[in-house]
């Protein structure tokens, strides 16, 4: 499978996975209403995660095709996956007031016991900003992988 096709498929799977979690954790709303609410509040996060993971897969596939051995590839992809999970986690908090992701109310109620009241308040209050920070980290890993791939290509041209 070509790198672009694989990247698009993985990006779409990322978006569908996010929306599936929204639907599953929102039994009070119809699936279409839950998805609509998610896109109204978190469209940048949803689309950004799909693009970020898609780009990472593209760069990974491209490096394989070119025969480059990126030492950062596994770290970047693992870090990107962790960033996506964290970004998703924080972005779901912003949906709770709309009636979306009611399951996350339970998760929110556990936060003070795990992190303490102060940290929990910060996590809840700044959840949208933290979700955007997660996107920055995702694209940071993509940029790092792109830089390493470009550097590896230049080294191969010299040798």
C-alpha cells in the first residue's frame, strides 16, 4: 500500500475512533447529536489528531520506502500515540457540559482522589488548552520525524 493511502486510512481511523468513543460514552444523546456536539466544540482537535497521526504514518512509510533507518521513528510514533490519547482525554472534558460523554463525569469525579483537588481543578478548567497543547506535541513529533528523515536523506546523498 502506498504511503499516502496508508496515512489517509490511519488518519480516518483515528477520527472514527474518537467519534466512536463519543457515541459510546454518550448514551443520553442520539449518536448523530453527540457527533455534532463533538465537532462543534472540538473540530480542531478531532481533525488535527487525524492529520497528525496520518502525517506520522506517511513519514514512517516514506522512510521505509527510501531505506532510511530513523532511530527516532519508534519513539516518535509511540510518543505521538501517547499524545493522541492525552489530547483525546482532555478534549472529552469540554463535551461534558453539553451532555456528551456522560461517562467522563465519572472520570472527573475520580480526579480529586487521584491528583488532588487543585490539580483536578486545573485539569478541568484548562482541558481545552491542554487538548491544544497535545496537538502541538503531536505535530512536534511529526516535525521531528520529518527533520530526521530529511537529515537521513542528506547523509545518503553524501555517501
